[in-house]
C-alpha cells in the first residue's frame, strides 16, 4: 500500500514498527514468564509456555502486517501443504542473510509450531529479547574451546548435556526446532576458505542435528528441508527493511527421518554421528543442485 514511498523512508518506518512491536510484545511475555518462575508446577508452566507462544506468533503476524503494508515482495513458496500446527518438526535450511529468519517466520507462522533456534548462551543478555528467548524455552548453548577443555576436563560433555535438557522441554508442547546447519551465513569467501565441495552452500555441521535427534528422536520424525533462493541477489537486512527484496523463492521438502537416526545415542559413538553426517550430506547435494538449476539463465 505504501511501497511507493522512498526506500530510506520505508526502511525507517519498518524499523520503527519492528522496534515498537518487539518492545511491546516482549514486555507482554514477561507476565506469563514471571508466573512460570514463581509457580513451578508442570501444568502451570506448560500453560504459560503456550501463552508465550501465542504472543510470539502475534509478534510474527504484526511483522507480516507491516511487511505487506510497505513492501512489494513476491513470495514463491512450494511445500506448505500437509503441515500441522500441532506437529513436531525438525527444520533445516541454507543460510544466506538475516532476511532468512523473517522469511521463514512469515511463511510458517501458525502453519507449524513456533520456530525455535539454538542460541549462544551470551545472547540471553540482549535487552528485551534475551529474556523472551529464555521464556520461550529456546535452547541456549554453551560451547567450550579445546583450550578450555584441556585445562578443565571435568567440563567435557557439559555443553551437550545442557542442550539435551533444553530440548527435553519441547516434549510438552508441539515445536519446530530449526538449525542452520552451515553455522553461519553463506558467502563465496567463506565457501572458498573452508574448501566447501558445494557451489552455493557451506559445509553442513551436524552437531545440532545430532543433539536434537538424540534428545527428541522418539517424538520428532519429520524433517522440513528448506531451500531459500533470492533471485535478485542475496539481500542485506537494510535492503529488506527498505522494501528492496522483490522476490523470495522457498522450497519445502518434507522428509521422514530414518528410524536408525532417531535412536538415543547414549555412548555418543562416532558411528552414529557419521550416519547423520552422510544423511545430511545427501540433503546438501540435492539442495546445492537445486540452487544451481534455479540460477541457470531461463
């Protein structure tokens, strides 16, 4: 409706809407969060978690509203049929831009359970959002360096155990656990630096996938393999806010997770991780080929 405005003005207005929406609804999240803290009963905590998720989905809906109001993005999406808001999903996607997160939230809102990300533990101190992430049971990960573990061997495996406990909370309400397997946003420089065998992707890391399958393999049986392509080039966050993202193409591949990968791996054997790696690598080969075919001149 207002996409005729100058791009910088659109960027300022969209940023203002995003900021106000985030502050107001993050503040609203604090009410059920406080109840969760002071009443440690399971049914109360489950109820409060559901209330928090409803507020979070409202946050996404409002974001989608200002996106439609100020932007003229063509959404080319395939694969949404057959998804359930009451299901349990593991989600993986290629990662090119901060825009990916807004795009995935926009297309999946209320179609599948609220997307939850693995987050570095230090990000809990981000104003407003950090506490909201904690309240929504986002899994906070604490990673230790090799040097630290050499000095403190008693801490080996603690990061894995912490993540397992975080994932255990997801058993009580439907959830979609998303993992950007590349670990960072794609650039050609990063691809060349790590000698990635893929043209359009970085090497996938399977640690997050292995943790989710280990903790929740008995209740998560479906993977949503997402491929995001920006036909007009990978946008920056400010490009998105200014309404310069004209087209987004998203393909959703619904895949049954092999039963042998969903068995709890108590001994953390290298064989199990290798099996997961081979499975993810096969997905990445198909994803890379799709992106290459998509980018071929028509």
